[in-house]
């Protein structure tokens, strides 16, 4: 049997009486394996690789029937494979994300910069529905940024997510006590209010991450002066047309336009568009989401509130209205 085919397991369901007992077949997906190449469209020996940056940007492994590699691990695996394939002549980033954690966004940006330095091939970013905050941070690593006519992008800035459950705990008669080695050890604790001094410390961290974001944008948008970027980077979002007028994106176009731009920049007259996938994934055109279909795939979508449930403050390049 083909290894990408789902395994079938028989499960017996027993009712209150023997007469109501029976068996049903449940499809269980195969365990994840190494990435494999799949052609999506085009002809020729040269390739344009389509890489997905979709969903919440995080270093968390994806929850599914099996634990799947995180976005960082998957993109690193894709770039490593592409770096060894001389037939890959250009890379198109298909971006559809509101952002995510500061570090995860920075790591993917860093890996893309290393890939560009190593292979010296064109990298085109194509922003779909949303390419905000961390999504735009990653797009800044590309040689050219294209936005869909109805794209939402921008949201350049940093937000810290935390919760304060002190009032709720008082109502239910629960008191949390922390024994610390210093007065700032439990700063950001969800069990007490934040002091002005602690807020100032957190603000200093956020300002540092924000400055890094501005620097990344300036490196990717050399046509913009830092003062212009600061005016654009107050956290607001932009439509594709507004972002183009502001100089944050280069062109308005569809994903096929980004592929053609990559082909042209690589000096190719024909090329095959390919993706990397794990056996069991479905992909028959450039708009197919690179995730296995069916109800189990929904488990791979990361809930933003999972970042604050643990109580630890999170620094995010994230658009979260």
C-alpha cells in the first residue's frame, strides 16, 4: 500500500445491548515523515519553490493526530533542502499571517537572509489576506514584496500579552503567594497587578524589540528613510494600495504575478513551480493550503490565547484587534 495512504483501523462501538454493537472504520493519517517535492504547475528543468508562511508564527510544534514540526522547523527544513538543489532558481513566500512571537518571526527572517546569502537567488514575497506585524517582518527579507489587491498589511510594532487574574482569585477566595530572590523576579505575574516600575521595565524591552523591527524594515526598504518608517510604524494596518503608496510594498498583484516576477528576476522563460510537503498533504495548485484536509487539520491552527494561558508575558509582533 502506498505510504501516503491513510491507515484504516477498525473500532468496535458497543451499545447498551449486544444488538446495538457494531464496528466502524476510522481513517488514521500516517505519521509525519521527511518533506518530499511535489510539482504544482509549469514545465522545464528549473524550479521556483513556493514556501508557506501561514497561520500564527510560533516555535510551538503543531498539535494534530501526531505532533507536527513547528513553522520554524518546517521552513528551516525547506530552506535546507532548497539550498542543496541547484535547480531551484527562485523562491516565492506565500504569506498569510497576522504575525506571532518576536523570536519566531526573527528566526524565520534570519534563516531567509542566510538562504539568500548562500544561494543568491531571487526571493519574492506574496502577501495574501493578511501579512501583518511578524508577517511583514518576514516579508522584509524578500527582494520584492507583492500584495494582493485586498491584502491587509503593516501593523509594524510590538505588543506584550499578559493577564491579571488577581480580582478573579479574590472573588473565589484563592490567594497566590510567590517567594522570590528579588522584588522583580515575579514581574508580569498574572496573580497581582503590575507596578509602575515594572511597566517601565517591560516598556524598555518593547522599545528595544520595536527598534529592531524598524531596522529590519529599513534594511528591506532602502527607499524609505527611518523617519518615514517611524511615521508608518505606529501599529496601524494598511490595504495593499495604501502600503504601495507608502513604499511598504513594491507592487499589487496576485500569486501568479509573484511567480512570474520570480521567473523574470531569475532570468527564466519557463520553470516548474514546486512545493515541499509531507506525505498525506494535499496540493494541486498554487492556492492550495499546505495542510492535510479533513477535521484533524483544524487542530493544527494555533489559538492566540494559548500564548497567555500559561500566565507568562509574551512579546509579539502581532496584529490582534
